[in-house]
C-alpha cells in the first residue's frame, strides 16, 4: 500500500512539482527495482564498488516511526527514490537517494530531498545527514545548494568523501 504525500503541480522556485511522491515499502516492488538501478549507477561511478558494500542500510529501518521510504513518479513511471533512517535521537540520515538519468537537472532531486527533509521534521529530527562521493558531482552540487554543510566523517565508507549535515530548525 502506498500513500500519496505530494500532488502533481507546477514547478516553483526551481523545484519540479510535476511529480508525485509516495510513501512505500523499501523492501518490495518498484522500490527494489529502483534500488537495483541505484546500485548499478554507483557501481558505474566507483570501480570496485560492490552492492555488498552498501549493506549498512537495513531496509526495516526505513519505516516509521523512525524512518521513511519515498518513491517519486512522473505520470505512472517510477523515476526516483530515497529513504530516511534514524542516526540518533535528534538526527535523521538520508539513504539511497536516486533519480533516473532522464530526471536529473529538472529539479526532481531537489523535490525528493525536500520531501525527505519534511518527513525528518515530522519525525522530530533537528538535523539531517547524508554522505556522497566525488563520483557523484551533480548530487554534491544539489546537496550544497540545498544548504548541506561538510562535517567530520561519521561513517567509514570506502568511497565516501563528503559527510554533510543540515539543520532542520
């Protein structure tokens, strides 16, 4: 069962609102297809990376009351996904945010990130964290333009080069 959280609309302020974002299960259906696309994209950017390196994400943690899993659709096509899980009592962590290549540069990623931030606020988090690597320059630019700041490392990811955080207050 999915729950629609964002209706279709017109683009505002560089954020594509022509997508529908739904809360779904991270461990079933289109969510697994999107995660496989995420894994393939990451593997193409980081030679030597294997999906087994990403098993720190426990899909059961991407659910309420501490987390959420979102899928973005354009018309009826699944075009992106992302999750939020508890890092600590005051901090949520964005996980596996992904967009189909055809959606990049259209504001869809910013829209999905904004929805994850809004859910983090609703869950009572005061800040949100994420990681990325140098092989994802478009993601790094998006995170920076969305107000994320570099912080000291909080994970030991082999390909992670940027640990970032944003205050939600």
